[in-house]
C-alpha cells in the first residue's frame, strides 16, 4: 500500500483535462499498481473441518493464499498425511506428505483441486493416487458430523478372533472381551480344530462353522461343540465347487444366502443353496464391488449380525454397511479401538449367536 500512497502523493491531480494523454498514462499506472492487489485478495475461506467422499477428515487452515491441512482417517486415530499448497484463482495446488504412522511413505506428491466454492473442492490432478476425489466442508468438527465412527458392535452372541495358537471370545452384548481371554486353541476349547495357523472361519448359518487352513477345511458342529467326524477334508470341486483350493485369506457370510471368500486382490461369491460359486467369479476387489474396502490383503472378516461386516487387515479394520453396500465413513480405524490384546495380525474371525 505504500506504493499507492507514494503515487497519489506525488501527483496533485489524477486527471488533467488540459493534458489528456498525461492523464491516461497516470490512470494506466494506477491500474497497474492496483491490479496485483485485487488479484491477490483473498476470495476463499477454506479454514475448517472437511471430509472426503471416502470419509477421511481434514483439518484445513488458510492464511492468505497459503493452505495447510492434516488428513486424519478418523477422529480417534493418527494423522495420515499433511498437505501444503497455494491458491491461484479457483485452484489449490500443492504437495502432500505421508506421516510416520502411514506405512505408504509417500513424500512430496503433487495434488490439485478446483475450488467450487467455500464448501466444496474437487480433485483435478495428482502425481500419485490420492484417496478421495471430493472434499466437503463440515458444519462443525468431524466427530460432531460423523458420530458413528466410534461405535463398535451391537446385538447378541459372541465374536471369535483367532491368531496363531490363540483365540478371543468377544461378547457382543457388553461390547467387550470375555474375561480370561485369550485362550489356547486346544481339544478342550475347539475340539477337532487345528491348534494354530487358521486362515479363515465362517458361520454358514446351518449350525456349522467352517475353518480353512492351507488346502484343507474342517466342519465344526456348534451344538455338539466339536468338529464333525471325517475332517479335515481337501478343498476341492467336490467340497467347495468354484472356490480356490488353497490359500484362502478370509471368508464371511453375507447374510443373503452367500458366503464371500477373499484371496489376494480377488473374491468369490459362493451360493449356499446351490453349493457352488456363482457364475463370473472370482472378481477383483474394487470400488465397484466392495466400495471403500482395501483392494487386496484382507486378513479376516466377520458379519456381526448388526447389518455390518467387519474386515481386518494388519493393524486396521473397516466397518462395511451391508444395506448401503459400502464402507461406513471414517474407516479404516485402528484395531486398538476394540481393546483386544492384539493390535494387529488377526488371522480369522467368526460369530456364534
């Protein structure tokens, strides 16, 4: 602004009717001074809490044309990445950096958004895939707009988690671990089941739980509390028609007459009534098949009977809503939310209700 004052003070009159050419030159000079100030004036107000279309929370701070944010996958977890960028017109361009808690370790990747208005931004370019395409400003903080991110399981029955040679019984009604767990997998706890290294488990809804390990499976009878005679058997076309014959990562009953098997980056939908996989499977795990899910490496899955399927991978889990056919906003979250003695590496899970 000192430039403007000096310019005005140096001239007693901007317009001089006796010398119009000089007046025009003065006006042009004045415009050249004012235009940069007008162009750099702040027309956007982005400071606040924002949420992406996949549920992540952003705390954004804007000062002038500079913008910084911290991306938090959920309000009870850690910062996943940070961003610094500059506003030019209706564009926000900058770079993002993964935090130490994010195992991806991306650093200095470019990212650009089109600012639709003060409450909406749309991604327009990226140097490396960045989850989420639309950011929406919230009326309040992330937790006040998304209270469901902190709840766990409601209903009746027990969830069972398996890791190595141990298992945990989790009471759904009280939403906590049953006292005295974890316990060893043994003939006195899971009679006839392998005592370690279970890959997957699923309650088929017929009074049986099916355990999978390597290329074999065991059928466990819930009422008699022991494995049926004659097991384990090989996973084959005569026992699980259309399912992979080894290396199953996870299995879950969808509650719709289907069991879903996961392996690597693919899944198979198995029809219980016809006792075979549906046509067209396996398929890729993607946003069009399991919206909001990891696209590979699922460790375990369980239908909790509350309209939600819980998927586990490493030290995180995702709550998938069956009715809306997508992951709930705010996920993944850390397994520590469950207050289990294990904070990662769940190998299998099932339910008895």
